[in-house]
C-alpha cells in the first residue's frame, strides 16, 4: 500500500520533506505540492512528478491526496490544518500548530469533535535516538525523580529578519515540547533572563536568552537560547535526578585523536542534526496513516507549547514571571 501525500509549502523545510518522502520513506508518494511561489513549487513538483498548486486549499481538496504535510509559514497553519480536518485527511503540520493560543484552540476544538485524531505536530526531537534513550532511562526509574533539566539550544547564525521573540517561538518551542514530553508534566510558568547580547548577533537581537520554565510538579528547566553562537548547531541536555544524571550523547559519528588534540564534527544545522529523526517521524506518520491512526505529538501538544511560548514572550517583554493557564484537556487527548 502507498500513501499519496500532498505537501503544502515548498520552502526550505518543504523541499527537505519532499526529498525525504520521495527517496527514503517506504510506502510514501508525493502526488502534489503547493506554494504561493508557483515557480518554486513547479521546480520541486517536477523533481518528483507531482501536480502543482499555488493555493494549499486546492491541494487539500485534491481527491488523489490522501494525507497532507504542511510546511508553509506558521501564520498559514491554522487555515490549512482546519481544511484538512474538514476534509477528513491526516495532517502532519510543522511547528507551530499555530502562532497564537486562540488559533490553536480553534484547531483543537475542530479536531476534538472527531472520533479520532487526524493532526500530528512536527516536533521531531521526539523521534531522535538520543532523546528517546533519555526518556527510557527516566521512565525506567534508573535515576529516580527528575529535579532539574538543563537545555542548551545553539544555532550558528540567524537568517535576516530573525527576531528576539522568534528565539522563543521558533527555537525554544522545541525545548518546551521536549520538557513536557520527557517529564510528562505541563509547564506552569516562564521567566526570561537577558544577559548582555553577543556582539556577533545582529543589532537589536537579544541573543542569548535564558528561559526558566517551571513544571506542574516543581521541576526547574533552564533553556539557553543562543542563535548566533558562530560555531555550529549545538543541542545539549542534562537531566538531574535524585540518584544520577542523564545527558544527551555527543552526535559525531567518529572522534579523531591526533597530535595532542581531539576533534569531532558539529552539525551545521537542525536538518543535519535531526535528519534521522525527521526520517523516523515521517515513516511512523505514513505507517499510521495507512493503518487509519494518528500518533505522535498531538494538537494538544501544539496548543500547550504555543501557550508556554506566549508566556515566555510576555516575560521577554516585561521581565516578569508569567504563568501559563491551559484549558481543560479534551477527552480525545486523554
Ligand atoms: C528552526 O526553525 C527549527 O525548527 C530548529 O529545529 C531549531 O533548532 C532552530 O533553532 C529553529 O530556528
């Protein structure tokens, strides 16, 4: 059996997903792509023999499209995800589910009225071997209860137009999702601290930032967001628990020891660092869709993460501790 997929958005992530689906995900076929930049969509579509649309809504309405991957800009996600829900098609939506909690709630409400989930949100770290191993160790009880979680999220450099708020809404959202998933707890408050900005960051960007999250069971989580660190894409985690710590392993396939030094490669960006995780995410999504089920990060996870990011952005603005209030969790996400 093959899943016929339509990909909305053929920018950097959309192109990446199209290539992956076409070359390394068994039982997947890209049959349609769309982008407001029709020329770009044509180039990407031609490469895999897919039909091309300029409007994502037409792609979602295409009868041959059985499942949809949304990789267009965040402000379009609500509309396209709602259209997929209305059409009864499984949808993998890149993060964020939507940029505001109100928009996320509209998606949640539409999906919660269905007998089963259709929406998965693209938090790919949950599919990474290292993050999965950390969770297994914690859940297996080897180190006791979690007390603290230290997270470092570093990008080499930002694209033009990247803002201080985006350091939270684009980057720290992944750490918020990992926190909730790894610990199995909601985040109840966020406070953002602002060290002096790096002279290597574009003028006006508050880079780095230190985001402090508090969970429902009292675990403190500090996230360093440093998006112009210059040296590569560097993701580090250390969980401190009652009888031990669990750290995310180094990712270099080999380390070279030579002439009194050791060396290993640092990934250039998240596409390199999480390439295998993206593949597994797509594979599990395709397998589930073919079997009529949706697993993985849910619309609830997308909503809760946006709510925490919103609180952190408010704290970045006024420096205060901001609490997070979530609505009651609908039964579909029990
Ligand atoms: C980017 O948009 C991503 O989603 C990456 O996973 C993240 O690590 C990076 O910081 C973001 O800018």
